[in-house]
């Protein structure tokens, strides 16, 4: 059965997110990194020592989902936690192994970007990303 057009805004966005995630995950597979993990590694490479809450805000993720992904990244030794100013607070940073993994994944991610651009050749992707970000700000902010 082919995908159907859904009348629900949420369902439609989730449907699109699933197929795009599958494309990126497939192209990132040789690196062993999933697109959700890639985003976190990229964020921590740019902004070390973020708290879980800070990352959740930046990525517009709920803390429970983020915590599960952080646990996997930590078990793989791609990130590490340090205690923040408050003992309950955890600050995260990418490790040398995580940075190496990210560097391996980046050209694969660039390939996924190009492939998505090719597949969506009749879609104004700049407008799409602006609109989606606007939704994130309005609905999630």
C-alpha cells in the first residue's frame, strides 16, 4: 500500500518526519550513527557543556526521549557527563571517540542532504525549513 495523504497536521508532519528519518538513517548507517544521534553530537561539538534541559530546549525534544538517546551515546562513549553547578544537573560534552564518529558521519550526512535535495527537487526547501522552524517557535515556544 502506498502512503496516504492525512487530514491531520500532526499526522502529516510525523509521516514526513518518518520517511525523511529513514532516508538519513539509511545513508548514515556505515557510520553507526542515527540522525537523532548525529544532531546531538553536532550540537555538543558546537556547544560543549550543555545541560540536558538546554539540549532539550535547543532541539525542541522532550527530556524523556532525549535522556534515552543520551544514555545510548554515553554507553557508546561518544559523550560524557559532568556534574553541573547543582549536583542534580548534568552537563554533557562530546568525547574524542564521539568527535571521531561525528567526523566519519558528516560526509554521509552531506550525502543524505544532497539526496534529499534531489528527491525534493520541486519543493522549495529553504521555505520549508523556514516554515517548520516558525512552527517550532510558535507551537513549542
